[in-house]
């Protein structure tokens, strides 16, 4: 018995393709441009609720729109709803894993939501993946914030090693940690290292003065005036 085939009208095929691949290509979906502009304008005016409404509509139309998810999360944080912010920022972060602004805001939302275990795991995995001074420094700051000084010290020491004497910030953070832990000797050591990298930084110089040390070449045991 022969099988008869008929060619479907082009319009039907187009509809079928659109339906099948809707989630992949967004076929037939309205653009998010107008909603993003509406939300951005509301944000500019600090109308966070109105902005959130626009971005919510945008994420409903295109869940994979990282910008809409990110800005919706920002609105929720401004509105004092970190749990909702976490949901949107988690999506944005998964779409843009190397975006530090999104990562920072996601970490903040996790902290404010009380998700300490998830915050720790997320930042540790990110630091190991990115392996940058900044990532390890951020991890150190947050672990100190959640009362895990051992992890914080290990993380900031990793950042210092990665910086290889070119970045003062890890030393500043390490000095601050040491002061909080009551170890002034370690704090002074890191303030001195930070000063060597950034001798014109007044905050670092003032921190040394607070410990009774006058910033200058002789502080390091090397006098530039001596040939």
C-alpha cells in the first residue's frame, strides 16, 4: 500500500517551527527592549517597584534575558526583598558567570537572605574557577563576615600569593582581619607591605601611624638616601 504525502502550507510549517523552537530562539516573542527601557527609566527615578514590574514582565517573556534578571534582582534588593533578589540573580549569574557586578550582587543577596552555606560554597567555587586576586579577596571578606576567620585568613593569603606584590588591597584586608583578631604584629606587617606597594595611599599611611609607626623608607629597614 502506497503512502501518500502532501506538502503542508508554508504558513503551517512556520507556525510549527516557531512552536517547537520557541524556548530556543524566542520565535514570535515580543522584544524586551521597551520593557527594559521602561524599567531603566524607573530605576533612574528610584521607583523600584515600578522598575521591578517592568523587569518582571521582561523575564516572563524571555527568562534567558540576563539583563532583565540582573536588574530585577537589583530592584528587589533596593526594596528589601533579598530572597526574591537571589532567585533572579542566580539566573543572571548562571548566564554571565564572569560578570563581577552580577557576582557581587548575588553574593550580597545570599548574605542578606541568611544563605550562609550557599554563599560560602558559591564564592569558594568561584574563586577556585576564576583563580584571581579579586575573587579570593571577595571570598575572604565574606567568610570573615559570616564569622569564619580561619577560612578568611586562608583565602586572603591565597590572594596575596596570587598578587605577587602588585596589589595592596589583599594586604589591607589581611591587616584589617588581624586587627579584628587582636594580632597587631601581623596587622603591622601587612600595613607595611601595603605601604610598599602604595606609598601615596593616605589610608594606609594613617593606619601605620595609628600603630605608632611613621611611614617612610626607614620603616622597611632600607634607606633610599644611603648609596
